[in-house]
């Protein structure tokens, strides 16, 4: 239930496992069963020994709220789940995903999962993305990385730039495929955020939700048939993606996503043998215990300000730009409140892009996030309204 504080004020408006000797020294990202706010996990230290650890997390994709997790910030190798970031970076940096790519020699014969690319053959970026995400082609990853950035190293830089832009502090990428490499790691929470971000892209969403894809050869070769390795898509109600992964170092890894009753969640398991069962149970927990609640409505006026220097418009309502939803427990134990903080007056001319205040969203008196308030139209000095 959303509560409102009837108040308008005047104003200008985180078990990362570390190396131990005799004792286990751990920074625990406590096992969270629906904390009272979105989690920003603390930083942790990566070490080779972390490969023996495991973690999991499930979040709601819009708010990125952690709904349940264990060791959510532990820095661990993630095998081919790396490719979620690879696909996102490729899509965001490719003007035309239907452009034809000439497979570079560096992409032929890459170890591990493969779609058996041959140097010099031709596929589109989108076809390579299907090979990347459905069949986990390491060769497709290399071809896409080189096509996007010119080299593996340069592409890894873009991956890390994207992670930084998302505020992720427990991720570092050195290759586009996830084969074991020093300093190539992520955390369960970071990986969930990456997937949630990528799912906002319609091309990524289309690809990772596809069960089967046929790619005809442009070079007289055999037709390729890609069947998605992600069993979640076949066995879980409302499944939308995303990616499996395995190496000896990383163990079995999975990103799974699903939508039920309008709420989409992403579950991540790093180094869990029963990773499909675990992610299914995590998503079950989320869907059974949480519901999306509309916190802010763009059609609701959250404050009203006086308008000076306009003889026709004497006041204006202040609104948020978009509807805002947030996952809360179905049992009603969590209360959201909205506090408004806005200016008391503005002077014409005024642009609707100029913020006039903000609304703060609290859960049990803890600040969750802030949204800016705006007028819904420009106000001309002479009294003319421009929508």
C-alpha cells in the first residue's frame, strides 16, 4: 500500500568469500528474503579461491530490487553467462544488426562451445547473436567482438565501460565468451542487473527468448540450426530467457528470467550444480511473494506552484515524467510513502524540461529513490501555452 505524506516543503529543490588462514573471514551479503529496499551490494575482493564459492540472486527488473540472494556480491567466474554483456554491448554499438560480417581468422577454431565458423564466411550481426546466445558460440563471440571494436581487448574495454555506467563494482571483463581468464569475474547481483538492463532492449529480448533458429549459408556451406540450450524457456511458465554457462572453473551458471502478472524477474546462479532447479525456485519465490505496485502516476499532480509574469496562467501542476512501479510483499507488511518537495512558484517563461521539485519514495522510513517533478507544458511569458 502506498501512503502519502501530505506535505509540500519549500526548497530549491550491499558470503563474499576471502582467503583465510585458520578462520574463514567472510563479508556476508546476508541471505536476503525480501529486504526493505533495493540492494547496492558492497564491493569484495576477487581471488582464484573464489572459484570454489557459489552465489545466487533474484531481482525485479524494473527497480533492480534484490528479492532473495546469497553471497550476492562475491566475485566469481561466470563462464558463458558473460555473453549477456557481450550481446548487449554489440547491440548498443551496432547501427545495423542486419549488416553482413566477414568472419575473421581469429574467430575460427576457438575452444569450447562453437557454431563452427570458418574464416572468410559471411553472417549478419544478428545471426551471429543468435549463435552466441542460443548455442553459446565462443567463435561467434570473437567474431562479434572484433567486428564491433577491432580487437578482443578493445571490446573488453567497452564491456567494462558498460559495467561502470551501470554502477557495477564487482564485475570485470577480459573476453567476450567467458572462457577462464584471470580477472574475468562478476557477481550474482551484477549479472542480474546486466541481464535486466539487456532485457529492456527489444533485439536482445527477441533473441534470448527464441527456442530455435535456422541460419542459411551465404557461402555455399551447410545450413545452421540453433536450438536454445536454456531449458528454462521450455519448462518454466512465463520464461523470457536468458543464458546458460559452464567451465570447470566457474561450474554451472545460469541467468533465467520470467514474467508473471506483469512483473518480470531475473534469477542468477553461479557455480550451482542444480542451476535450473535453483533459478526456477528463486523465480517461484519472487512471483509467489511479491507484486508490482504503482508508486507514482504520471497523470497525478503531486504539487501545484504559482506562476509569475503570465497574466493567463496563474498556477501549474507538477507531475513525474513516467509511471513508477516497485515490488512489495503480497502480505502487506511493507508500506511505501511518498514525500513531495517542490518550489512554491516559478516565473514565465518556463520550460517543461526544467525540474521544479521532486518526490521521494520511502519504505518504512528508508529512502528508496527520488523522481523529479515537472510542469507538463512550457509557459510563455505572454500567456500562450505550447504543448
